[in-house]
């Protein structure tokens, strides 16, 4: 596998280690050149597409998946077209265009934009990049665990990560399997109002949320990947749902302790530690904790302060 | 040399590379466990002190050097006493105490606090840690360049860094010598009102500033290290002085483009790129640019916004 993504550091967090009474490592996917872990899987997908003769990458993500697709396409000298709904913030559209993508504003929500994208991708030479639901993407994400195995001093007690559609979780689970860590639990964090995985576990099958009501828009998948639901039946995956306020507070703490700015979708994975929400079965296991700081470009100092104000009691 | 510091990544910055028309690498010293590059040199100094039988580290820095000293002392199971003037912000005192330091508030300015610290360090078992003026500290900082040589694809056109007292510059120059890069220029950035190196070059010798009037307090040394002044006579060192506004603007750009929060003292090293102040002789050289993102703990999202307001035209 070629490499559009970079190997990211796994830093020991003095503040979280002190708070948790055990070593906590932060896998800094926020340092990926596209701004989030998405470049691992989407980069891999685009490389395979190019090898198969594709010349245009098509995305329906006005978010971190779109940015990863644009970055990957430019690196591979392919064109990139992003279809995104009218609700997409201007800052995101600007970032996509700065990355070289041809951004088409269509439709009033993601589903409408996605329909246009899927149609476009049927043209010869086009490759459709789903934001999370593709096995090749999961394989690309799994490189994160290969690096972690080299970087951690020992097998971790658990890997904490955020779940939107479940692409990251699928990739991490695949990676854990590859390095012989099938027994290492995954703590899958979501926010209230963007908790399709938790709802699937409750229902006994993947179900569709009626809407996304969390401010963590990057977790905004209505239905979880079936693959993640299936994995949770056969290997340890713990669901933790946090409030928007807890996710934003985690972002605030990370900014104070490490001077890193992340989206609430990313803060959700840290919230279990800041709020003592680690499942007892995980807390009882020996070893350090590893948290995937998934990153995300949709955050500025001003936005963090606004979220703090929005979620204040 | 043992290792209290960590090897930091040198990431390629897509945005700065696009802006400068050449590859720009950011050496992320903000990821050091104490929050800044200072841990390299001060960690090394404390290790040597411990090996020589010292049990107490004494510092007069209510800043990043103090934090590095406290972190190093705790890691080496030594005690740490920090003498700092009444003007030290409460947030900094809290961080030092959280790091396990015994913080003594004495005097109305750094000179008075430093006198008490120097006196204290005469006690048996005590080691005085000067924030920047010690050859052992420079040797510790030089490890940064050893890493860079492995990380960069080729010899850089220049290394950009911030100068307060000159300790970082001394260490980088020592490291450049050790790896055979004596001809690689150092671009020494300061802010107006904390520009003791620039003033020394003007005067033909190190001179003392009457006061620090820049808001980049971490650059607040009244007189530059003689070693740096001497080095500038025999190997390429370029002085660039930026305004507080340009330094803060660089912090804002870094937060937008990389979601990293740094102090204005750190932003100063990026300002030559964002404000097109790279010396012509450097711009004419082939190779990538390497910028030391020195870090620093004295920044929060709110503080950055306040600095933006303070320096708005």
C-alpha cells in the first residue's frame, strides 16, 4: 500500500495519565495532511481507483471525507468533484476549493447531494468515494493500529474512538485483528443525537435515526455500518454515549492541556476519560489506554468558544 | 544522553508549502510533554545534575523553562522550586504547581526573583537551571536537529526559529554543526519590543534592552546570549523582527490551517513566511524550509482571540 497519509505520533498525555491513574496515549490523527484520519482509508481507496484507470474522484461529503478525497485526488493527479448540500458552511466549501476540488452545491440535505454524486460517478473514469462504507477504506484506516502496535509500550487495555458511521471503528477492528489484538476492547463513543450505533445495539439491528440533533455534525450518519454492528456481536465493542456538553468540554480540556483544537466529534472519544464513563470491564483491564484523536477541520478558536456558550448549563 | 523529551514529528504543511511555493516543514516542539522545546535542554541539564548528586532543581522561570524544569525534576524524582515574581499570571503558577513544583512568589520582576533563586541554588544538593544560558542546555536542544536530518528529504534552505535569549538558536546551531550543515542559515525571528538579538547586531555587541514591550512575553530576555552574537559573526544567521500583530496573525493562521494553538513568541518564527519577510539570500537557496514550532503553554483559545483584538489595526 502506498502512502498518502503520514505516520502519526502516539504521545503520552501527562494530564490524562494523571487523571486516569494509568497511562493514556493520544494517537494524533489530527496531524494528517488532510486534517483527519480519513486520509488513510480514502487515500488507499483513491490509489486503487487510479491503478484501475479512474481519473476523477467523486464525493458527497462536505466534510472531512470530502477534504480527504480532494487531497488524495490532487496528490494522485486525479480530478475531484464534491457534491454538497446548500446547508454546507462556506468555510468548508472554501477549504474544499482550496484543496482543488470542483465543489457543486446541490440539494437541501446530504441524501439529495449524495444521489447526484452517485449518478455522476457512473460516468466512465469516475470513482465514487463513500465517506465510510467501503472495505477498502477500512483496510486503509487499519494502518493506524499497525503503527500503534509499534508505538505503545505494551498491549493497550482498550482503544477509544469516535463513531459516526463506523468506518474508523471498522478499520481499527481490522487492524487489531491483524496484529493479534482481537481481545483488545474498542470503546465506541458517540454523542446524544448522533448515536446510531448505540441505537442499533438497543434495537438488535442497524436502525435509521430520524435526524441528527447533535452539534457534532461530523458524526452525522443516520445508520451505522452493518459491519460494525456485526463485529460487536463477536468481539468486545463497548458503546458510550456522551452529551454535546461533555464532548465540547473534552475539546476545551484538550485545548488547555495540549493546545490542540479538535471538533466535538473528536472530543467525544476523550469525554469518557474526562467524565469517568469508561466501562468497568475496560477499567479493570491492565495496560495503557489509547485514544484516537481523529481530528477534523471544522473547528476554530471562535467556534470552540461558541460551542462552550451553546452547551453551558 | 537519556531522554525526557520525545522525538517530535516534522510535518509537511500543505498550506505553507502552497503559500511559499516550496516545501515547508513544521518541527512540532509544541508536542513535547512539558509543552515546549525547553524540555530537551533542561531535561539534559537536570539529568546531568542528578548524576552529579543534586536532589533539588531551582528555577526562576514562571514560564516554559520553569515548566520544563518541573517536569524534568518530577521525572527524575528530584524536587523543584520555582521563584517567580508577583506579576506571574495565576494560570502559570497553577500549571507549575500541578507539575509538582514548589512555587515561591517573590519580587516585582524577574531580576528580583532570579536573585533569590540563585541564592537558593547555592545550598548543597541544589542545581540552578538558567532558562537559556548554559552550554549543557544548548547541547540538549541540539537533538532537535539530529532528528530533523533524519526526517527531512534533503538539506533545508534554512531553519526558522524564535529568539528570546537565544538558547534555542544556540542549540540548533550546535546541532547543524554536528550534522555537517554549517552552511544552512538560521533565520532568527523576534518581535518588536523583545528584539535583543537584532539590537545586538545593530550595536555590534550584546546590549541590554531597557524593557520588554512586546506581548510575546516568552521572548522576554533583556540581553541576548553572547554565544549567539558570536555565532552570527562566523556562520549565516539572519535577524528578522516582526510586529506583535504579525506574530499574532501567524498564530491565527496556524490555528486555522493546522488547528494548533501556540504563543505569539512561537508565531514569530512563522511570521516571516506569512508576512513575506524571508531574507532574499535565504529565498534564493534550494531546498525545503524547516520551522521550529517551539510551542509554549501560555495560550488558550480565549487568549488568542484577545491578542487578535489587541493587535487589530
